[in-house]
C-alpha cells in the first residue's frame, strides 16, 4: 500500500517537474523574444535617424558653401567696380545662384535641389512654393532661428529632406533692395518690385532639398541583414540560458518538490541540501527552518494536548465544586450538561434537567425574556441577565445568568447561574440605609428632598402653599449623658411614633440625623402651619416614661413657607434652618418663621461669602502684627492678625469675616495665605540682623489643622519660603485639640520634629483634659484675655490665671497673657509668675512698616 502511494507521488512529482521545465523554457523564450524585439526596434529606429542625420548634414554643407559663395561673390562684384547694367546684371549673386541651381543636376544627378526663394521675387524662378512660404512665415515669427527642416513628399511621392535657412537683409543688400530711387538705374529698369527693405528684414530663404528614398532603402536593407544575424545570436542565447536554468533551478526545485512530497506523507525529519549562496539556497534554508518549526510545533501540540486534558479534568472538578450553577445547551436551548450546584439550585435531578429546555425553568413572564437574552448572546452581545427561576417545589428564586455562545459544530451555549437572593436582600438593606434613618425608619435628608420636591411640584400645579419645618430637640445631649445613648435612641423612636399620629396623610417627616426632624406640611398657610407646629411642640412636651423617669422636652422650630420663602426644597431648607438657628438663640421652646429680615441677613451673608472669594482671588488681605514682649520689655516677636482691606468698605473687622470664612470653608485657603505670608516675612527678617531673632505666632483654624495633608502643606511652605521653622509658632485652640486627640498629637509631633513651636491659645476657656494635655508637644500656654480683663477685680479670674501659670510651670511650658492693657494688669500677672505679655499696653496690631520700626527701636532677644 505504501509502495503504490510512493510510486504515485513520484509520478506526480515528475509531472510537476516537467511542467516547471516547460514553463522555464517558455519564460526564457518570451524574455529573449522581447529583448530581441526591443533590440531590432531600436536598431531600425537608429538607422532611420541616421538617414535623417545624413540628409541634414548634406544640407548644411550645401548651405555653407552657397552662403559663403554668395557673400564673397557679391563683395567681389561690388569691389571690382564693374558697372551694373543690363549686360552685367546676371553677375549679381541672386541671379548667379539661380543659374547654378539649374545647372547643378548636369554635374551631379543625385536629386539634390537648392535655390534662393522669396515671397517677393524679382525672378519668377525664385518664387517660393507653398512649403517655402510656410518657412518664410515661420522665420518671421521666430527671427532668432537659424534653420528649419522637415520630411516632405513631392508631387511624384518622392521623399525629400527639406532644409530652409533665412536670408536676412544686410547693409550691402540695401543698394539694390533699399529705396527704389536709390537703387542702380539698371536695377530700376529691370525690376519693379522687391524694394523698401531695411536691415534685418527677411528677404527670403535658402531652400535645400535632399532626396531620401535611396538612403532609406539602403538603411532598410542593412537592417534586414542585421535581423538575420541577430536572430541566430538570440537563438544561441536562448539555448544557453535554458540549459543554465535547467541546471541551476529545475534540478534543485525537483529536490525541494520531492522533500515536499515526503512532508505530505508525514515525514517531519526530511531536510534538503543548503549548499550555495543564491535564492534557492535561501529557499532551502527556509524549508529546513519550517521543518524544524513543525517538529517543535508537533512537540508543543503533544504537550498542549496533555495540558488540555489536565485542564479539562480541573475544569470539570471546578464546576463540580463551584457554588454557582453551570449548564451547557445547544443552539435550540436544550440542556446538554449541568453541574451539581445547578441541580441543587433548581431541585430537579440531573436526568430531569437534561430533558428540559433552558426556558422551562422560567416563570411565564420571563420565558420570552430568556429567549431574547439567548438570541442577544448568539449575536455576540454578551451580558448579564437577572431573572427568576422556578424550582421544582414551585418556589421562585432570583438568579443572575452570564452566558456565552460558541458557534462551532452547530453552536453551544455555556452559562453560569448564580442565586442572588442574598445579594438582593443586601441591596435592599443598603437602599434602606441610603434613604432611610436606621433608627427610626424615617426618610433621611436625601429621600426627604426627593419626596418634598414632588410635593412642591404638586403644590405648584394646584396653586397651593406648603410649609417646611425644621425641628430640633433642646438639650437632647443631656438625656444621652444621664440615661445613656440607648435611652436617647428610644426617645427618638417614641417621638417618631407620636409625630406620625399628629401629621396628615400627605405630610412628610424625616430625620436627617441627631436630634433634628424635618417636616413638609402640604396645603397649609402660615396660620395652619403654626397650628400644626403647636401640635408637634405639644407632642414633644408630653412626658415620656423612660426607666421609671418622666422625660419632658422642649424644641426649637424654624418654619419656611412655600412659595414666598423659597421656590424649591434647597431654598426652603436654608430658610427653615436660618429660622431654626434664630429660634435656638432666642431660647427654649421657641418657634420662628422665616422673615424678610432673615432673608436680608441671608442675602448679606451670601454677598459676604462672594466678596470673600473675590478678596482671596484679588489678595485684598493684609497682615497686622501685635507685639509679644518679655517682663523686661524685650520684643520677642508678634502674633500675626489678618485684616481685610475691602475696596469699598475699607478695613473690615475680623469679627465680621472670620466667622463667615469658618462657615463657608474659605478659612482653609485664607489660613494658608496667612501662613505663607508670615513665613516669607520671617525669611526677609532673617537677612536683617536687628529683626532676625523675631518669632511670629500664626493662628491655625480647626478646619485647616484637620486636613490630612496639613503637615505636608506646612513643610512645603517652609521649603518654598526658606523660613527658619524655629521662628514659627502655631497657635492652636482647645476646641481643635479635643476633636481628634491622636491625630492632633501625631501632626504636632511631626511639625515639632521640623522645629515648629506650638502655643495653646485661649487656654482655660474650653474643656481641656489634663490626661491628654500633658501628651501634647506644646511650648507655651496662652491666658485668654477674658481672664486678664477683670483680673484686678474678679478673684475667680485671678485664681484661674494663677492656676494656668502654675500648670504651665509644672509641665515645663512658657506662659503668655494676652489682652494686657494696663501696667496694673501686667504687674499682677508678673506677680503670679507670668513673664510674657501681649496687649495694647505694649502695642496695638499695626501694619508691617510700623511693627518693623518698633522692632528696630526696641531690644529683643534671640
């Protein structure tokens, strides 16, 4: 069997080689034929050109001879002094050349013709024919041309090379062709025309015609003789090229062909000879490289097959242990394979499932959805489908299906199916947390805003009014502190139940957080809103029994009316919050409706916020400096205080814009500007010996200090400005420190490591705990001016000041008092042990120039 196949392959190979040989011979013949045709064509063209060149050369020789004869003969005639009359007229060159041209054929009968011709001849024999008239016209149009030539046929169809050269009027020509009255008498008597020429005019042309028939016939004969010789030479060349190709190409290709046949039979070890340096050698090398690659590939295929089998086994193992269901189905949706998880998920046995369609597990309304999903997957639109499965016991379970389609062998769907019951429950809980208060179950601010927006839209449609109520429980923190947070939570739940019983069906209640409640009272005017709020206040005031105690509470309430106080929920919330804030300031159990005065205050606040933003952009702020001195009067440095130089209002008090900046968050960029400006000033003072030892105290707001990158910002400012960190003192407030003790300590230690100093501002006004106060890397405590102001008349203030001094000394800290305005205050503080002061007694806050003048006139220490 193998031998017969081998013989058949050899026969096929022989036929292929024979065809290749025929193609090579045919290709060589075509190439030789093309080259021969080009050679003969070029040779014929060159011979024809030589005919033209020969005729042109003959014509130019005749032209040169005739023109030289004409000029010399004419000059000799003029110089001889021979009288010009009817007997000597024939000696003129024009006459003589005409007679020479007529007599020339008697001496050399080659068919060569020449003559002087003109469009205004005096001798009819010199009249230009049609071709010569064209030449005359052409030379007049091209006066710089020296000759013109062309091939023509005469009336007997004989071919000539026609050559024409212009004859221009020269000065000596004017004697006969100038003005008639100036011409010789013999000329005037003999001729009536050809007068009036000027130097440079065209008189006519020298016409020379060389016959070319015999030249062309001779050239053609020469070409035909060359054709025979070239044909023999090209035949020999074809034979040599064919034999060479036979040896160099066909035989080596036969080897490659045989190797290819062995490859087709499965022999991957076959190789061919690579000797040589030509393209066939490169082909042989390429063949051997391919064979080597095939061997490697076969080995890789074997390894891949083994790995694939192992992977398939692992795949089946993974599917068997997967928590997600898995199935295979054909293109018609018939289940072909399922894993154990899918069996458990559906409640059907494996055999039952393999008799079912994919859509059989869907409830009626989701079957069409499933079929549409499979069609989309088949079209390449891969995605997820959430649908319902009906278990064998009839229960419905939500599932998520992720399917793919493989179009090989009729097409197969593969899908993972996940039971998402728990996930949906989690999402429901998350939604509950996102939109509802976890304690009371009331809507939070987000959901309240959404529902209130719809309620206001309905009110607008019905041209009705509404009220938005902001209710805060007064001193609710006391309940948490005394009874515990669990009791406080129960109070909020019980109040929520009371509110529900006091509201109408269309009213909306929400708990944004803490002890605050929001209400949207639909379809009420101001009087009705007041009545509804009174009911809410009464509901809160009714005592609650908690752990055997009766708890009675009061509330602060702010009310904003729609549409006069705001056209949308956000505007009403701002208005109600403003009214609520004023209610708290007015006292307990107070209600405030939003008024025009409040609106004006809000408007002013918004305007102030806008001005502050512009002021930051335009850098309208300046720093003032209040001196800090020792008990000996030495100037230690200053506290920098920011002032706002308003372009219209002048210098604005910090008491007006600092709270606004704290409220709108602009205190952060403002504080950053103050810090950078102060550090730049420290850098400038470092260059002045009298000012180099001064320190600057910079106040840091809570919002500024609580930024995660505060330490990095301070370090960047110090690096940018080049300020000495040991000359920088940051003043922190007690309220800032208690917000996040550990974070505060970490930041202070990081800055302390750089050399920055710290002062605790307004010490004694807050709720500092000694437990953590001793952990803070402070350098100084600052006695608040509230204790200094009445230190001479209020024993309590004096006692507090003394306590602060004793505490500072015990902790190894310096202490400075601010607000010192009289020598008596200074002396009392000095007696208590305070040795550093700040206040009007020493200097008011002054601009930079005033402070520098003060510093240079006052002693200070490093």
